[in-house]
C-alpha cells in the first residue's frame, strides 16, 4: 500500500424527509445569504424546491436562485452564477440536484472567490479556496456529494474537464433515497453504471497488497449487482435505492481509492463522448468500459481474473487466466445490457467518422499531454483502437 492522506469532512444526513431540515444545516455551516442552484425542472416538479424554500424561510435565511443546469454542465451558467454571487453577497451555495448541479455549484463556489478565470482550475490549478457549499442529492451516480471533484464543459471547443480540491468537498450533503424515486429507469441505470465505473477505476491499480480497498470495492460492486436491478425494475423500492445511494457516495469519496494508483482511462475516454454527443455519462461508460478493459486486460490478467471470480462468480481457469478475465468483462457487459444500457457506438449516437477527433482531444486536447490513463498510459493510437472496439 502507498502512503496517503485522506480528508473527508462532509457531514452526511441520510434518510426520508431529511431535506426538510436543510435550512438548519445551512445555518449550522455558516450560511446567511444563499445561492440555491438547480437543474432543468425535476426538482421543481417533484416539489423538492418548494420544501427547500420553506426550510430556508423558516430559518430566516435569505436566498437567490439560479436554475437551468444542464446534464454535462457548461461554463456559461457558471459565469452567470459567479456574477450573481458577487452581486448579491452570497456566502453559501446550496446545490439541489444531481452531479451536474453539484459540479456547477462547485465551479461557482471556486470562481466567486478567485480573481482570475475559474476555468484555470479546470486546466490544472488546484482549488484551495471556495465558498462553502451544501447539497441535497436527487440522483445516485456521480458521487459529487462526497467528493472534492467537479467536471465542467467549456462550450468553446467542447472541452469536458475536471478539477479537484479539498475546498470543494461539501460541508454537508442531504441524502434522501426517496428523492430518487422520481427518476426514469434509464437515468437510474446510468447512475448505477457510473457508480460501478468509479469502483473499477480504483480497482485497476498497479499498487500491490491493497487487500482492504480491494475488498471494499468488491463489496460495493456486489451491492450494485444485487440492488441495481431492483431499483430499475421498481422505482419505488426505497431499500434498494437507499443501498445504492450510500454505495454511490462510498464509491467516490475515495475511501476505496486511498493508498493505491488509480486508472480513470474509461472516464477520460467517456468524457469526450458526452462532450461531443451530450449523451448521459453513465450510458457512455457502459459502452467504454468493456472496450477499455478488453484492450488493457493483458497488462495484468490476474487483476481482471480476480474481479471476475470474486465479483462475477466466474470459475478460475489457472491454465488460461485470460479466459477468466474475459468472462468477467463479458459478465459486466451482460449486466449493463440487462439494466438497459447501450453497448455500442450506434446505440449511444456516436459516429465512426469522429473517432480521430475524439482520440486526439482525449490525448492532446486543451492541457492534455499525449497519454491518458493511470493503469496503462495510452497514446492517441491506443485510444483510437479502443473507440473502434465500441463500433
Ligand atoms: O435537470 P433536471 O431536470 O434535474 O434532470 C436531471 C437530468 O436530466 C435528472 N434528474 C436528476 N434527479 C432527478 C432527475 N429526474 C427525475 N427525478 C430526480 N430525482 O437526471 C438527469 C441527469 O442528472 P445529472 O445531474 O446530469 O446526473 P449525474 O448525477 O449522473 O451527473 C452527471 C455529471 O457528473 C459528472 C459527469 O461527467 C456528468 O457531467 N461527474 C462528476 C463527478 C464528480 N464531480 O466527482 C464524477 C463522475 O465521474 C462524473 O464524471
Ligand atoms: Zn463517473
């Protein structure tokens, strides 16, 4: 295991109706003038935003609102949010929504107290200062409710890039599984896929002797395999949604990733797809992961065989471990298909003729330096070959 530090100061409030106490938590964590940030309409339709307004009013907390965050959030709204925060004297940001809303809120939080262009943070500058923020989560997926990460797309050039920093970790996150019951089955499945991807990105490591984190990841993957189909089949299954919601947080607050190198190849390759085609991040990952794993399998066959045996229940073939590894990748793909995820470029709406551009942007776009991935560093030709496996 490698040396590490781990700082995860978010206060989690989990369970039914806990969103009604949001005003109390904003106050507790120092907010007196709040920006309420939300998405394209689901939180208004479900009545959640009204509950938030009522709770803030009940605590005598002033607030301004900025809605309209799109999935795969854009920089344009971030600039608007920064201006609004400065003009209105906002001292706390409340994200009400999914990963896109939370990531947009994080970008605004960092940008509002920075003299330069907030995009600097998405080109490699580490965020050390930001307005405090809290979240009311409405979809289990990105894990942004417990992470210090944010992903934004710059409209000029459609660069989808990430930043990170301890200052971006939410002060509190309210996780009510019942709020996710209004999700369509497809979005639920996209979230399940993303959570599983966060686990695989950490599982694919070059660090030896990481039993505790290996076992945590396997437990969370097994949970997703059991609970995922239940939530897709019955959107009102509260217990399945509760297990998925906590698994989604644990998958990405990095408790499973400490002390080990991580991969993130699948995410980097996927981000080019959701930037260009505006597909759901989880759907993109469902197509990308089997291709990346097939391409990288020979780098460490035993690691792929281990997850195949321990998570997917495959039989270990000691003479031909690559057969076991392949069976595990096949089982993952079959699972993703069974919950309604796409499995190739066409089903995702992606086009073969764009492969050269996608691979080039993935390796060289913006501030990238020629390779991608922490498990196996891949160059532009490797990435092209992986996109071709998705056809
Ligand atoms: O905009 P509204 O109307 O709210 O609709 C959203 C959106 O269309 C809808 N939705 C959310 N909660 C709902 C609901 N519909 C009905 N009922 C509810 N309770 O679902 C759609 C997707 O929402 P979004 O926030 O985009 O989903 P997700 O949480 O998957 O976030 C995706 C974004 O997070 C980034 C992705 O790249 C993508 O941009 N990621 C962020 C990470 C991080 N910050 O740590 C890590 C991830 O790997 C990921 O890259
Ligand atoms: Zn993800």
